[in-house]
């Protein structure tokens, strides 16, 4: 009795005996299938090559099929194709190099413009700061001038008051001296 996962010993023994024969038959079947597919491929390629070759024409002008020239199959291309391909490759390489140079020049010009813009912005900021500072200094100078004007007016006023006071004091002193002289003459 088996548990469903292993084969009974009698079945295993029978398979061990039959395995080489089964293996040989399997290899023969595979080989026969391969031969059959090779034959089918050969038959198909033979049918392809049996088509009407009168449609093809080859001369100095090139290869023509059904009266239409196929430009990529010309005798000149076969003879000079390597040089033409080399020239085309060289031309493409030169174009690529020119494109790279142009790209590098554009990038360099962008960098130069960017640097110029940064310098210009720095100068603008400096000019703005200088203008702000100049404005602040001008405002301060105006305040200082107003203060100086106020002080000058105050000093003028004080000087006038002092002159008036000195004049009054001088008049009073003169009057007092006259009184003293008058009193002395009465004594």
C-alpha cells in the first residue's frame, strides 16, 4: 500500500527496467521531429528560390526588381560604398562635433550672460544701498541743519535779550550815576 506520494516497490522496479527502452524511444521521436522540421524549412526555402528570377536585373546602374531600381543595390555602391560610408561617417562626426561646439558655445554664452546678470544685480543692490545711505545721510543733514537753524535763532534771540538787558542795565546804571552825582552835589 502506498501513501499516494511514493510508488509501490513493484511499480518502481518495473519503471527501472522499462526506463532505458522508454528513453531510447523518446530520443528517436525527438530526432524524427527535428529531421521533419529541417525538411520543412528546406522545402520552404526551395519554394522561395523557385520564384521567377526574370524579375531581377543587375547591371552598372544597379539592381532592379520588376522594372524598379533599388538604389541601395548599385554596383557603384558596392565599389565605392566603403569610401562613401567612411565619408558619411566622417561628415556625421564633423556635424556632431560642430553641434557639440555650438552647444558648448551656447552654454558658455549662457554662463557669461548669467554672470553678467549676477554682476549687474550686485551693482544694482550696491547702488540701491548707496542711494538709501545717501538719502538717510541727507535726511540727517536736514535735521542737523534745522537744529543748527533753531540754535542760531535761539542764540540770536538770546543775544537780543542780552543786548536789551545790557542796554536797560546801562540806562539804569546811567540813571543811578546821575542820582549819585546829584546826591553828592547836595551833600
